[in-house]
DNA sequence: CCCCATGTTCGACA
DNA sequence: GTGTCGAACATGGG
């Protein structure tokens, strides 16, 4: 489920706990989501600590307690956050639950592909500080993207746009939306995309990022029908631009939807 | 029973 | 060493 806008939406689910003291922690350390995380420390440090801040960066989230305990959350494929009533009963796939006076901040993940991290330090942990520039930020530039496309010149553009080291927060639906708006066939070899098309692709990445944050990041509203989004999920969808049938296949290792009549750009000839 | 899933990582291979 | 690709991870839904 979660790409950058959904992650922002879920991060806000825990913000009712901001300024509140954690009374109790319930976690299931057996579950894969904790991997190397120090579960004992989470259980001993967080009780008594106050949530001071929560932020997202692409698909990553971080929550700060007492200005020195950093809780990292990645939602994986099926994770979500919620804030539940004080009377809440913990469910099967609730792996981390933080109790406050006003209710429970809960991390749920049926598929266990998510990840929890925990660090104690004055400044943000390394894994957070070293994340690549956010899409739309000052350092997320066209030249930087072009250098990345050169390095990944042999891979198809669908796979390249999914790489978090350059495009933090893009996921399957956003990449399909970006390529559709750019009129680029998803199987196009990254290194064969011409200069003009690269500039167009860059601007569509920014556009889809801001559209997603506006429509989904705040209230998880329904994307409008003129996006690819509403048409891409099932076989037999129709392209909002051309009225022709959309195609679906595995490209770059992921189920990909595109409009063959609309996405005609396939790169320069060698 | 089968296939599929908005993600990441690891290992094989070129 | 570098880059690409597919399998594996664990569970539930159609």
C-alpha cells in the first residue's frame, strides 16, 4: 500500500499522541518487523518518554521521544498506523502499540514486510540522516537524476524509478502514473531516453509527487478520474487520455499498467 | 487449490 | 567491482 503520500497520511495518524507521555509499550518481538531492533530497549526507554515529533522521508518515518529516542517505522507492503481509543484491544497483527492517556498509537502489518528501528542519540540516526534528497527538494535536481539514469543505463525506466536511493517514496502506482503522464513506455531502456524527454520525465515526477501529497497525503481522498490511478488496477481498464484499452504485464519485476496508444516513446535508436 | 498483492533484500549471474 | 534480475520473505483476499 504505502508510497510517499500514504506514508505521510499514516504518519499523521500518530500525531494525536504528540506531546503525550507513553505509559506502556506492547510489542511482539518474535515478528520479523523488528529484525535487529533492540526490543528490550524499546520497552524500557519509551515508557515515561514524550512524543515530540514525527516526520516522513519517502517511505521512511521517524518519531522522536524526549529528544533522544528515535523510532523508525517502515510500512513495507501492508503496514499502517492508527490511533485507537483507550479501550482498544490489541489485534493479531498489531506488532507495536504505545499507550497514552488519550489512546493507543498502533503499528499493524499483516505481511510482516515492514520494519521498526530504534536509536538513542542526540541527533538523528545515520540511516535517517543519509537518506537521499527528497523529491521536490532543493537537491533533487535534473542533473542528479540524469547522472543516475546514466549509471542505470541498461535497466528499464520502470525499474529505475522504483530505486529508493534516487527516488525516495516512489512506488508501483506512482511510477506507472509518472510514465503515463510522460508518455514513456515502461520498458524503455533508461540510458536511451533523450534530453528533452528526460526533462519532461523530471517535471512529471515533481507533478505526481505534489498531486499525491495533496490528494492522498492529507486526507486520503479519491484521486480524480483523469489520473491513470483509478483505471490501472484491473484488467480491461481504459486510458483516460485516448479511450483505448490499458495493458498490464510484469515489467521491471512488478505488475505494470500502461497505455500502448499513449505511451509511444521507447527511447532513441542506438 | 490457484494466483495476486502500492516493498525490500539477497544471491546468482554476466 | 559493477549492474541487472528473479526469488524469497509472510499473510490474506479473490
